[in-house]
């Protein structure tokens, strides 16, 4: 197909794909890349020094098919003469960053210092992760040279790998960061403010089936930190950061509990979490690491001195790939419907209520939802620690039975008979 203005109007993503490139028949390597977010980008793919490379020509909304084709032909002529447009573009950006001295990454520490004094500790950790991990691709760029397209591409990629909610949170952090830079006279405009939000289609309702929970559990059958994190999330219903930043000082192996302080919970209240047999076993085998000076490291997961496990997105993508490989080996061609770590939390609550017939207010209390008013008082009074321990232990055993392919046990209701 020749990519003409009329032809591209009918192009769409193939079923089941989130990213696909339609190639032009006339100009080799020239194509239109379409993503699930709706972003359409002209690209040129070529070989140089034994490697396949790509360079972005522009958005289809800003560059028509004729202009994109002409740009591709011009670049192909340079490539035939030994040029390497992608490397030349990257080198130019790096040189500009060094010359400017005010790169995205170089200015982040000052902004984080400002934020540390004005936001909660829990949200500060999120901001730090957004800017230092998720936005790392922008670190070497001068902030004044970062374009809306740069930000949109990064957000589109995060939407594909981590979902729209994560993308929108990163967008909010970068917008606030650029607003602060403008207040310091470093920027004159905030290009991030014009970046569109990813469609979330309302509140997420993804609940993993029993078969999917088994797949996730078996795909994490290893010694890696992330394997342990995923299994703890599945067994305890905690939020991601409550596990990835878990500390030994919060764990009592003898009492079989985790005690999260107010600063580490979304509700701002202490949360004591009972540990079932499998969760307890996972924590018992975690190594006790040391800091550089030889002192004990309080954080259970992660390797950095002052932070827990950080590479959630990359590790989750690898886990999804392992699940896909396991499916292919079993002769199943369909991929697992996309899921996130937070979906494990929702799956626990749903499974408790539907499969184990645990009272909804007890399941809700296990998640430590912040409920105000009369309902909040009722939950605090009715869902005792003993009830939560019994519920989480039953869920722990339920997961064990699933993995062992044994049927789940439900409560036996004995009918009341009147005396004759």
C-alpha cells in the first residue's frame, strides 16, 4: 500500500494489538506507526552498521503524507552516503544539553527539595519515582528544548506499558515540575500543560480469574525480589508501595504481622496486617541485606540505599512476557487480558466475598479502605483483628489450593430446624 492521504484514513490497529506500523510500498522503511492511545507518527526504519534503527519524522496531525514522504526520501539519500540520522539526532540533543547546562535531570534535585517540604512523605516518594525513573528519558535534554511531542511520546509509551492511570499521574507531576521551573524564570511556557490525558474508561474493574491467579503465581516461581513482591500483593491485598518499600522494622515474624505506620498508608492511619502461612514463609526467606557501611538495611526489597524496589514497570512487563511464553508452551495463543499490580488487590477482595463468602465489611477492612461516617465506625467495630486474620488466612489457604488445583472450600451453612 502506498501511504497517501486517502489511504491512511482507513488504517487502524489490527485486533489485539496496541502498537502497529503500516509500511509504504514505494519508499523502503517509510511507515505510519499507530498506537492504542490514538497517536499516529511517521517513521523511517533503516539499517546502519549492521543494526536496524528508527527515526521519528513527525506526527500525522502536524505533517501530511506528502511532506512525510519527502522527508523520508531526503533521509534515505543521506543514509546511502553513510549517514546515520538517528545517531546524529541523539548526538545533537546531548550537545545541546551540555551547552545549556540546565537539563531536565540536573534541575530535578532542586525541585524535589522544594516538594519535600510541601507534600506528604508518601506522595514525595511517588514524585521522586515519576521524575527519576519514569521520566528518565528526558534527563539529558535541556528543559527549554523539550517539546510537547517529546512528552506525548513518553506518556504514550507509559500508557502502553503501565496503563492510563500511571500515564496521567506522570503527566501531572511533569506539569507541576514545569510550572515550578517557569516560576523560577527557567522556562517561559509550560508545554506539558497541553499534553492530553490518557483515556481511563472510568474506574478499573479488572478482577483476575482463579485460572489467571494460578498463572501469575506459577510465573513468579523464582528467587527474584519481584516474584516475592507479586506473591505478597496477591496474598495480602496491600498497595504496591506498601510492599515494595516494606521494612524489617515493620515486620514481626513471631507475631505473624506487618504494622504499617500512618506515614506509609493512604488513609494516614496505622494498619496491622495479619500474615498467613504462605506470606509468612515468603518473608522468612528474604535475605537480610547490609548498607555500604556494613550496618543492617531496614528496607527488605530494592538495592538502593534509601529506596525500596523501584523498577515495577519493567519487572511487570517481564512477568507478562513469562506468562505469555507459558501460554504458548501450553498451546494457548490468546494473551492474558492486560492486568496491573493493583488488580491483585481488587481480586483478593472479590475472591474473599464471592469464593469464600467472607462478609464484605471484613474484606473491605482487610484492604484498609478509608471509610468515614457511620459506615467507618461500623467497619472499625465489626471487623476485628481476629476477623481480618481469619479472612486473610483463609485467602492464603485458598490461593494454595488453587495452585495445587484443589477445589476451594466454602462455608457450610447448616439449616436451622424447628423442634417438633
